[in-house]
């Protein structure tokens, strides 16, 4: 049981995920600082100094404030983080996978074998036959 857990941890996916989480957390603070110090002031100028980009339903009651600026900032934060993750992690990894497939001689144009073909090949291998020979 512990050997299986060790194999799972050392497989690489978990380590890659851990690195991604740490980098994501660090990058989130950068995006939050950007939003708080650049985006929020720009959003506040749209509605004016007193109004901002929100609406207070009951005047004088802060709990009834609808803050659309905070929602817009959260959406911008998400889009910025998603863009950075895609362009700096996902796209390069896809390109690397493509290059590795080309290096190993795996053609993307070649169609994947069907389930029937795979099962026939397995059956022939178990029976001791060569699947490339005619039956």
C-alpha cells in the first residue's frame, strides 16, 4: 500500500501540480495588487468619486451596498490569471508534447486504432499469433 502511494507521489504529476499551486498562489498576489492599485481606481472613476461602481440600496447602511466594481475586479483577476496560465503553462506544455510525439515518430495524422482492432490484436497476442500475419 505504501509502495503504491510512493509511486503515485513520485510519478511527477503530483509534483507538477504542487509547483503549479505555489506559482499560482504567488501570481495571484501580483494580479490582486494590479487590480487593487490600477483597475479599481479606473473603475471608480467611471461612476464618480461618491458613487463608484456600486449602489447602496438603503442609504447609510453599508451592508446593503451592491459593489459591482468588486465583481468586475474579480472577473478581471480571473481572466488575467487564466490568460497567464494558458499562455505560459498550457500552450508551452502542448507544444512540448507535440515536439516529443514528433521526436518519437508518432504521427498525429494517423488515426487511432479502434476498440475492435485493439481487442483483435490482444487476442492474437494471447493466442501466440503475430497480428501482422494473415490468419
